[in-house]
C-alpha cells in the first residue's frame, strides 16, 4: 500500500482551522478545583470568534466553570474521527489556552448564531459567555501525522480578523436580504445540504456559516480572505459555481 504523503506545516494549519470552524462540540479539559487538580473532561458546545478562538456559554453551576474560575488553563479537543471504522485514522486537534469570561457583544452573537437553541437559557443569571485565547495547538491528521503549532499561527491573522469583523453584520444582512436564492443554491449544490430557505448566520476569514430550521452548515472559502473585496469575490465565485452545477 502506498504511503500517504506527509502534510506540510501550512496544510496542517489549514486543516486545524477547517476542523475547528467545522465542528460545534468538543471535550473541554480543566483542572478540578475540588479533586486536587485532577484532569476533568466534559462535553461542551462552542462557536468560534472571527479569529478562530473558541467561544463558550457556561453555567457557574457546572464543574468546568468552577474549575476555570480557579485555574483558567484548559484544553479543548475537537475531532472528526469517532465516526470512522478506525478512529485513529481521523483528524483531531487539541487547543491549549486560557478561558476567560467575556462581555463582548460579538461573542454572544456569534455563539447564539451557531447555537440558536441556547437563547432559551443564555439570559439566565448563572450563565455567561467565555473565550479561550489559544496559545498552543496539537494537530493529528492520522497515523504518523502530528505536530505542535503555535496558537498565533493557527488563529486567523489579526488584520484579516479585524477587517472581516467590521463587515460581518453588513454582509450577513445583505446576503440574506438580497441574495437568499444564491445562499440556497450554495447550500444545496456546493455542500449538498437539502432544504429551502438557508440563511447566512456568520462570516469569518475562512468561510461562512448557514442555518435552516435548527440545522447548521459550513461553507469554506477557497482561500482565506482579508478584505471586503476578498469576501465579495469568494461569494460571487461560490454563487457562480452553484449555478453551474445541475
């Protein structure tokens, strides 16, 4: 059997970003505040900030939140491997960083856009939004394909993140209001998601998020964008590609 070519560093960075942006849940590991610092892992849902840092909605009643209050260091494991016949062949990424409470309105908006059902309890007094500042990343792409990366290399460049953050609301409103048909074609024909009425709910340098009746979908750009012009070019390209598919 031919050996699969090894991934380059840039390919691994791209794979990390795509995996992190393309999932909505993972395993959060914290140091137990009541059990002598023993590792404690829990299932959490997350979204991503414009730059790719994970965002959480956590309750103060949860063990992991109490752990973070005592020691903000944490690890988040995200994977697309458990559904395979041999999970060891699938990609996974572990993010190491510090988790801090956030009062930034954008963080709440992005989390709820990806997890709209969370609006039912997001306003409760014991819930708050948190952001992990990613410092180190360990990527495993399968057998004999692993590498440690710097968090700043995996996060989207700050210039691109700031540019996209400045236009996200306008782009989402414009696409949903004036180009709903294009979004539907992109969902149906580019990523193979059924249904009518798909709406854009998020934008970042690597792609866009779509939602329909509680279902969520991810559309990747061909390359990362860093300006309004880049975003427009990618959306036009995706629309033309979708219209060209029968």
